[in-house]
DNA sequence: ATGGTTGCAAACACTTTGCACATGA
DNA sequence: TCATGTGCAAAGTGTTTGCAACCAT
């Protein structure tokens, strides 16, 4: 579980995993790296269009799947049915999702490590990861 | 947040919330009540067919949405993109999802209540619920 | 009787796939 | 050069909606 994106050299990061550095891939890595929230495919496509990089859904889905398989990106599945992606790079965190405006906020810290260990042992289950989302109302909406 | 399904009188439970007691609704409530796992719509349809209750996806989705809005059922969203439902009736719990065979196991106990309070306060976020799923390998698959 | 429910088909949204063409190394 | 990647269109899923017919109360 090494940190593939350590030096923001996206091109090198791609080559290191036997992926070619295409304009779309480079731009997506940069966008994910700058993003404060997990991004869904349509948001990514809009961004690429703004950057004058012509693309389409099939390609972006393919890229996101590859980045996921190479452990460069991590998908999270929210209640609206859209998959959102973040760089695996980021510190482990959870999400606060506002049910009114849809805003997604990160919560840093892996606060349930010990719980995870305990549960895994008790249920004889090899836990590899977890997904913890809090749903409610953000400051502006409550 | 009263317990609507306290006495397994599904008909009464439905009437109490201004819902008519149709064969599909009664059977779904009973099925959910007996189920050890959250159920997705196709699984529910298969069950209804076995029970000689003719139905279709639109109807079952509509029923599940209504039950969710009436706080009788709770949806959970898993990585395979399918929504699964449980009775709101059940003790609060989390899920262990086997990434190989797909089996879903419940983990009883609301072990992160205090964490939730803490995070809500710190982020000025009104947390109404959370969703915690553990992914990995079950006894049989590891 | 009549308003809530269903069934069917069509529409939607998200995601995947096939195949010819284009391109990075 | 040539394997890898892209674009487009079509197809695959899960879910929702419109509307006429149906049925629980």
C-alpha cells in the first residue's frame, strides 16, 4: 500500500503502474488531487470539458475503474446511487453528507480501528476496509 | 420513532400508517420480518412469485419507497449498486459484507454513538444517521 | 363508490461493452 | 511500430413515472 502519488508527478505515477499518460488521465489525477470532496464521473467530465479536453462517459468510467484497480483511486458509494472517487493518497477519513444540499465533507481520522479489529475477531471475518458515512444537515441547512 | 411492527400484525401496521393492506405489502412485511439479511428488490420479487403473488419491479420499488418514507423499512446502499431493505424494527446494527461470496452479516450494537456525537459537535453538523459497512472475507471465503 | 394501488410499458440515470480508429512510448 | 487508449453507439442494470384498470376500505 505505497503512496503512488507522492510527488504530484502524475505522468510518472501513471508510467510506474504501466499506464500511459494521456491528457484525460493526467487531468483527472490533478483534479482528484486538488479536490476537497469525492468526485463523480459527470463532475469530472464537466471539468475535462472546461479544460478543453474532449472526452465521454465511457472513457472516464474506464479510467476511474483502472485507477481503482491500481489502488490509485478509491470509490465510495453514496445514497444517490452515484459512485464518487478520491485519491487513495488521502488520509483515511469518513464522510458527512448533507441530506438537503448534498454537500460532502470529510472527517479525518480512523476512529474505529479498534472496533474493526474487535468485530473481525468476534465474527471470524477478515475485514479489509470499511465505509462510514454520516447523514444529516450541514451548518447552512439546519 | 415508535415501533410500528411490534406485534407482527402486518395488516394493522399498514392501516395505522394509512396504507392499504394489499397481498404484496403483507407478504413483503412478513418476508422482511423473517429475513436475516437486508433484501434487494429482485430477491423480494422472487419470493413473491414463489408465494404465487404476481407482481413487478415498479410495484415493489414503489412499496419499498413508501415503507421507507413511513419509517417502516430502512434502505442500505451497497457496493454492487443495489439498494437493500430491512425493517426499521431491528436493533441498530452494521454490516459485514463478504467481497467474494456476497454474503451480508449483521453486527449488532451501536458502537459509534459517542463518536457520532463528537463529530457532529466538531463539524457543526446535525447527524441524523450513519451507515457503517465492513468489507472483507467471511469465514468460508478467507 | 372512490381514492389508493397495481401492471405494463416507456423513460431515466448510471455504468459497461464492442469495435474501429487514434496515439503514447 | 503496435499495444494501449479513446470515441461512439448500443446494450445492460437499477430505478422511476404515466396512465388505465383494479381493488381495499
